[in-house]
């Protein structure tokens, strides 16, 4: 996600990069109360079922193209989660730690620009497998 703010250099409103650690139970609760922000015939049978899911589940999920550290498009998608007002408290109360990692991220970016890679890049792993919730009651 660091590329979205151009490694903290995009504009004066996006100069700080934070790492937020939260309870997995709250993260799951947010996902379990989410619907796709768009109709997908591959995930939901009919537009009516999608509209019902949108009414039933307040949070939103969309899948955007993911990128590597050099901004090359990857084969998989990155999740974007929109948290509804009624879930803000769940999110805020689940926060375990907030860290300013701007300098760390900019060091990674400098290393990538100089050498083409960085040993400091955080590793990613699958947290849990998830599927789109069945919109039927």
C-alpha cells in the first residue's frame, strides 16, 4: 500500500505512513459484515441478491490490482475495505498499536531505487481464506 501515497511523498496531505495493528476478531467481524461494492456474476448469482447483500451488510469490499515495490502489476488483487459508521467503534476499540513507519518506508523506497530491490520489505502471508458471503438470509 505504500505506493498509493508515493512512499509518503504524494502530496502534503499524505506524508505520514502508519502501521496499525488490530485484533483479528475485529478484522473478521468487519469482513463478515461486508458486501462487495460492485455486482459480480462470479460471486453473486443475481443483481437482486447483490442489492440485498448491500442492504444487509454495511461494510464494503472491493478488489483492486495489487502492485509490487516497483509498481508493476501483480497477478492477484488487493483488498480495499470501507468501514461503515456503525463499525468505526469496533475498529477503533480493536487497535492494539499505531506506529509511524514513514522513515522505514522511505528507506525501503530509496533502496529499491538504488538497487532494484529491498531486503527490508515486509513479508506477506495469507491470514485466513475468505469467500464472499452468501447474500441470502
